[in-house]
C-alpha cells in the first residue's frame, strides 16, 4: 500500500450555541469504511505511544481536545512531525509508516478512526522489522499533503 499522510481540514458547522463537525464514511474526509473507533486520554506529557507501523490498517487521527505531536517515519530516512492541536483537523496515515504519538498536552484526547478491527497480526512493533519491510517493498512510493 502506498505510504500516505494527508492532513484534513474539516468543515465546521457553528453558531452562537457552539460548533459541530460531522464525518461521514467514504466522504472526502474519511476515505475508508470505519470499523473501529478508539481514543487515547489521560496521557502523560512525557509518554510516547505508538512506536509501531501497520501493514494494512488505515487511520484518521483527530486530537479532539488539547494537542499532541505525531511523528511519522517512512523507513527510508524521511521523517515528518505533525502537530494536532485543533478538533477541526485530521491526519490520515496509510501504508507502512512508523508512528509515535507524544507531547500530549494536559487533558488531550486523541480520537482514532480505523479501517479495521483490532488485529495484533497487523502490527509491526520492532523498528528493525519495519525497516526490513520497507526495504523489501520498496515499490512503495510516498504521498504527502
Ligand atoms: P497499542 O496499539 O500498542 O497502543 P498505542 O499505539 O496507543 O501506544 O495498544 C495498547 C494495548 O491496547 C495493547 O495491549 C493492545 C490493546 N488494544 C486493543 O485491545 N484494542 C485496540 O483497538 C487498540 C488500539 C489497542
């Protein structure tokens, strides 16, 4: 699968009562069928989560409260950091990308929409194995936005 990182700016519906964002599956904003939703909370500023890649899973990350940093490593020397600090933005991660979530602000809540059910077999948890996978599948190309 193509290594893809894409930032989304969601449409906010708001009035004097407050704001609302609606995300619909297979829309321009969620380009896959969501089979699982989970969220990280009570995270510590110094904690680093993730530290893995997925073989097939697609994820859309939204920091619905507070902020955090998503570190993405493509396994060929290229690395990118993305700050998520507003609920109207999302970060799509597809393909073999090593990701680390860190620098969680107090009260941060990171919502993750995932394309599949939890499956430990889809994880690559050893960095060395990830580098091997990238090298072996080097027909991978990368797209950013
Ligand atoms: P993990 O994916 O390693 O967390 P993170 O990437 O946020 O650091 O998962 C932590 C633990 O939670 C691990 O034992 C697997 C379990 N887990 C589930 O049971 N279901 C899920 O949907 C997820 C994401 C994790």
